[in-house]
């Protein structure tokens, strides 16, 4: 499997029964495809949908049913369409159990930068700032390095999304938990060595015993 699928499968194991979960655009949206069988979750998108399902089969797309990034989705039985005020009221009011977001950088404090690169045109921050500030758990789902350059760094050089420590970082190589003491390496993907992870990580990593093998949904 490719890196994005590996990440999405691992993040899917963090999704708990009966929770309200926001999936960011891009890689995080893949998580809905790999939920363990029997797990019932309410996926929410900022554009006003609760009850998102996986991407529809080709030819079955509905132009009126998309996620926040414009990607086609399905709706599960009991899904609801809500307005933007209600959608962001859920986010800002602390009602989201979890959000899964992509990342450009995460630093040793667990701070995330994911909304812009200086000098490049972007449409805006979208819901990223509100999601990081408001969700009970924030999981960053991202590839470990960009063109060989580490994305897990001592301090973010890109604009921060919010001054709040994220809950978990999942890459195709490992799972890292940001803590008050620093970044704790919890899991290594099968066949990946500690040396390989350290070679692609410029931030310091803390070991608390032997990292376990990263499970996949």
C-alpha cells in the first residue's frame, strides 16, 4: 500500500464508536474508507454535513454532496445538512470529539503549521484554526518528509495554525505523541527502523521503552 493509505488506515483505528469527527481535506478524508467494521461514527465537514460516508463509486457522484474540499462523498443513513453557523458552532463550542488534519510542519512543542506557505496564494485558513483550537483531540495525518526535508522539526518556520499542542502525529513511518516533555515515539511501521525515522526527523524524539509495531485497520 502507498504512504497515504497506510496513514489513513492507522488513523482509522483512533476513531471511536459514536463520536463526532471532522476530517480535513486531502489525505485525512481517506480515513472514512478504512473504519473497522461495525464502528458507527458521525463524520462532520465544515461546509455543513454531518454523516459523511466514503467516496462514492465512480459514476455515482452527487455534485450537491461534497466534503469541505469539494471531494465527492456519500451520506450514511440519518445524515443531516446544516448551515455554516451551526457547523462552526459545533467546532468552536468544543463539541467535536476529534479532528484529523493534514500538516506542513509539527514542532517539538506539538504545534501544527498546516494552512499556508509564505509567498504562495491560498484561499484562506478555512476551518483549520477553529478545529485545532476547538476539537477535543487533534490528530495530524501527514507524510513524514517533503522531498526529503523533515516535516517534524524543532520549531515551525511556517505560520502556526494555533498555539495548542496536537494529540497525535501519524505518518507512514511512525506514530508520535506530543507531550509536555516533548515528542514521544510510540510506534514504528513494520520494516521501518528507528535510524530511518531519526534520519528524516530534525526534531528530538523521546523513547519510553521499545516502540510497538504500528497496527493498521
